[in-house]
C-alpha cells in the first residue's frame, strides 16, 4: 500500500479541549483521524494560522501520542479574513501549486470537516480541479455516548465510479437529448450524435451557437428547445427572442435590432428598446443571419463580445447580456470570401457550428416525425386523427423513396400531415387521402423543377452555382413573364406595374434589360430558348 498523507485545517473550535485526561472523552476531528483502526496516516499536513500556533502544537503532540508512526507537519497559512472567498481560494491555490505532490507514490486525503465553510468549499473546488490530487475525507462523531474516535469516509470525485450516480447522469443526459428532439425517437445515427453534442454544449456553455442547414430543417424549433432546456436547468432567466433577419431591410434593421431614441428619425415618436435589449438575460435567435448588412453585423459582433451597443440616435450605449444562436441556410464561408459576411463575426460564431440535415437525408426519421405531426395536429385542433395501416404504409412508401424530394423539408411534411388530417372527417386517413396528397406533392415539386429547368437551358452550371436560391426564384419568374410577353417593353410593364407609378422615368424596357444583363442574359436569348 502507498503511504497516506492527510491535508486539513486545524479546527480552532472542534479541535480545542481543556488539557487533562478529560480531553480524550471529546471528539476532536483532527485527532480522531489518527485514532481510526482501518486508516493508517503516515503524514498529516496541519494547516493553521499564526494565532492558533499553540493549539496546533497541542494537537500535534496528542497525535504523536496515539499514532507514533504519523509525522505531523504544521503548515502556517494566515488569512486576513478567513471568510473572504477570494483570499482563501487564492492562498490555498498558491499552497497547492507549491506543495511537492507525488500521486504515483503517495495517497492523499483532503480533510473538509474542519475550517470555515469558505475554506471547506475552496478545498472541495481545488480537489475537484485536481490541484489537490486526492480524495475528500469527511469525519463525524458517533451517535450515542461521547467518545473520541468517531467515523470517517473518503469521497472519490470521479463520479463515473459511482454506479447509481453515473446511471442518473446518463438518464438525465438522455432526457435532455430527447427534450431537444421534442420527444421524437429519431433513428438517424448521425443526427442523434449531433443532438447529444448540442445537449452538452447547451448546458455547459454560454458561447454563441451557429445552426446551419436548409430552410425547414428545424433550426428555429431546435433553438427554442435549447432555450427551454437551459430554462429548466436555471441557466437562463430572460425571454426567448426570435428574429428573422431576412425581414429586416434598410434603415429599419438598425432600429429593430438595436432600438432608437425618440426623434432619432422621422416617425420615431417614442423610444424603442430593440430586440437585443428585449433579449437581456435570455436567448436571442437570429435566423438567416447571413441576410444582415455589414453594418448590422459589426454591431452584432460588439454586442456579443462586450454586451454593449448604440441605439439609433442615442448618446449613450445600451447594455444587454444574452446568449446568441444564429441560423442560416447560406454557406457562410463563401459569403465571407465574397465579402458579404464579416470574417470576424464568422470566427466568433464558428466555435460551435452544427449542420442540420434536410428531411431527404433523414428518411428513416420520417415515420417517427409522422406520429409527432399527428400529435401536434391533435393538440392544435382538438381532434385526434390516425392512419389506417394500409394508408400509413402507402404514405411511408412514397415519403421514404428517393423520388420524394422534400424540398421544404419538415415544413413540407408538417403541411402534408395537416392537409390529410383536415380532409379526413372520420378521423382516419385512408388510402384515397394519401393518394390525393402524394399527387399534390408530386405536382408541387414538378412545378419547382420546371422553373429550374428553364434556367438550366439558359445558364451554365457554373453560372447557376453563383446565383443565390432567392435570386433563382426571382429570375425564373422574370423569364416566365418574358416568354409570355410580346415585347421587352410589355414584359417590363408587367413586371414593374406597381413601382412604375412612383418613378419619374417609366422606361421599363431599359430597367428589365439591365436586370437581365446582371445574369449575362438579354431579351433575344430568353425568348429564343422558349421556341
């Protein structure tokens, strides 16, 4: 067996006793450690202040009498205020760093029964952090008749060694992971591993989290679940504030995010706190953060790092401490290279980045999500609807097939279930309802493909890669209007019918010509390809 060293404070009250035989009838925790039949103490590092030096010598002599094999090493440790946490922790840390520990050849026990409560807490923290490489030692008097020996127990802070505690930790972690998945028994192994990691980050960190993935992949719902989990753990006190950055355009973006002062601009009739201020002590979810302008990005970065920002028209800064979750369906690395997203903000967000896969990449999770959506429908509408077995098998056969595109991801699935449930007046979704719905989905996806096909004939694959999905939809619509119109001017009048009323120049043909030129197209190319 390795030699054992005990480190502990002298108990200025508990270890004190009148000199004389009667002292051996009193439980004195420091002395009692060395009286245990099943604990051999080879060395005792006795921590004490200068004021209690005499008591320390007295206790050391008693230890030598009852345990001659124990070497008592008095260690002077003075505190100006033994209840000052900062001072006590700092001086104990200095002691721990200077002490010549040899854990390969010595066992160490850290006695936490004596000393002030502050000293006991600091010893616990330093042992947990392994500055004191040992186990915690607790002593207590025996119940009943007074006697000096008492009892002792050692606590190993490696909680994985305690089966019941380890089991409870595992159960708590599993419950948290299930909570983040809304209780859905998902089957995709990669997704489940990612959610387990998110659970650990959510409960152990306040750093920003970046959720990437296509629209409808569940970024908003997951963010709210992270907030609710932190709320359950009492790690967050403020509200959940969700912002779709794609809806914040122009000058209004600054005001909406950072607030404004009364009179800051025309229409500012009163102070507005702004969304960042509203999220104080809570969680702010900035969805589609890639849509923010560079100026807003700069202010967001400062708000994350310093908790400060300047409202529009204000002379002094506002403060707000919040945790940030950012969501985007853009490739932010490409956006940084293109100069549309700040590199420093991306670096700050990129500590914890998780990419949520679309529904098409998680087809094994369609079945459990189908049940979840039916439950949501029942809660929302107050009417429970189920599939008959044939209809469910038929829908899953369609949904899990690679031909099902699920372009809108879980939003497509939620809408699909809602339609089938609403149209099933008997409360049972049958094969006819499934056939109607799958036909509707095929038609929806083929319409989207038709728009894409139109651009595929006009532009090269390299050109298409450089066009954002938003611009592709808009350009596809413009191409359709051009092909339906007799002339460039007629197409321009159709496309700009609302805004032309407010323009001094109504040269719609020139306006359309310039728009098409952005994509290296002109009227003749667009209309010729439709023949």
